[in-house]
């Protein structure tokens, strides 16, 4: 059995998540920002249990797309030893490359 995977975030994914968090906090306050953080943590727990549980990207099949909110998707790749979060997308923006 392979070693336990871990979730790693690229600098791009961290930047995008922080930008969304800032927007949520400024628009709706700390309580809703806390819910966003909970969604991110929940994603990490779920993707570790079911790494292939989210659909593959139609444009880039090596990547998977997790919808954690109607306005937020997480793009990630499953490697042997990790789940690599590539980016976090605000679905209201133009993101046709994924």
C-alpha cells in the first residue's frame, strides 16, 4: 500500500484562494469568510478520501475539477504521493482554459 497522500497547494492556488477570501470578507464579513475557509478544509478532507471523486477537466483530463460552491471550483491533480491543488477559480470569471 502506498504512503498516505497529502494535499499541497501551488503558489497560484494560494493566491487565488486568498483573493477570493479577501473578496468574501470585504463583501459579506467574517462569518461568511469563515464558511469559505470551512469549504476549503472540507475539500481537503474529502479529496484525501476520494481523490478521483471529482470529474476530470474536459480540456485537461489530467486535472480534476471540484465544485466546492456554485461560484468556486478547485482544480487539482492526483499524484502518487500527493494531491496538488493547481488553482482555485471564481466561476463567475472567464475560465474556459480548464
